[in-house]
């Protein structure tokens, strides 16, 4: 019987990817596919290339002076580095949530509608519905529904992180890129972020970079292990955590290094 993780359609196809920041090589000959409607956990020690890989998917690395790649990254069969490719649309399609919460200095409501309003959505009823839908998907609605006019800066760190997720969701992306979204959060806030991820994969493809291997074990459908810029191996999360092929993977997930 075919594994349901491997039968999902391929969205990103990455072949012979090498990435450089100036003379420093961050990724080495990465071959990988990102499939639809699953959570991909990306694990590995600090400096292994996890965040660089994540930011390749929406070309955020391009904003860093001296960054360049070799190889090919295709999304739905199109080279995202090809001539004429719409980078702004790509970044809207692949929204990112960073490790540190980024709440804008305005109300909770205005944080959520900031992007859609800038994109031309103006009808109040539409905005209201979008705010409720986005906050519910980020598991934040019940906590803030009666104080949407309150400054987002007054929210706790965990709430601000879920607000950051709601702001991404309000743009109606296809991919949600999470760069250590639970770093520094308490266990309760971490659990809510994880619950949100699991619920969101039915509608989105989620790529989660995490230094917490147990988090990947809990929520990821597929896990990729990076080490010193190399993709050591990837497989279903069950296989990676029970029968990894590479000794280095086993040593990392059992805490012998990293």
C-alpha cells in the first residue's frame, strides 16, 4: 500500500542546489521535493543550512548581498529564478513566519488586515470575515475576539507569534514557511502553534524549520535532516525517527550531537 505522504503531488522540485553567501557555501547539491498538503519538518544543528533552504523557497535570500545559487528550483514546473518570474507573487504565495514574533505597532485587527488592505481589499464586511477566519486558523480568535482594537504590542510573545501566523494566513498563501516559530515560547504557546500547524495542512503546505527534534516528531509528516549544508536524508517522519539510514541522522536525533 502506497504511503500517503509520498503520493501527495510535488509542488517544489529542487535539483543540484548549491547556495552561497559570498565565498561561503551554505547548501551543497541538495535534491529534494516538497509535496502538497503535508508538514515537512526540517531539522539539523545550528549552521546546517535549514533556514537558507527555507528562504530559497520564496527567494528571501536574494535580499542578502552576495547570495547566489547554482542548480534549479521549480514551483509547479516553473523555475522560480527564471526570467520574468514574479518574485512578489512568489512571496505572497509562500508566506513566512520568523523565529521572533513581529507585531506591527497597531491594533490586532489592523495587523491582520494590513496586507490584504494594501492589496486592495477595502470592504469592511470582507475584512471582518478575514480577520475572524485568520485568527481562528491561528488558534488566537477566542483570546482576542473582544479586544481587536487593542494594540498588538500588548499581547504575550506566544500570542504575537500566532498573530504573525494570522497575518500570513490573511494573504491566503499556498505555503506556510515557519522558521523556528516556537523558539523561546512556553509549552502552552508551543502546543497551540503545533495544533494550528496540524489543522492548516489540509489547506496549505507547511514547511517547518525547527531545532526541536521532538517537535518534528510530533507534527511533521516528512522530515529532512540537514548537516553542514548537506541534505543527509529525508523520509517519512516515522522512518527518520525509528529507522534512519544514515548513522549521522541517528546520532543527531538521539542527542549525541547538535
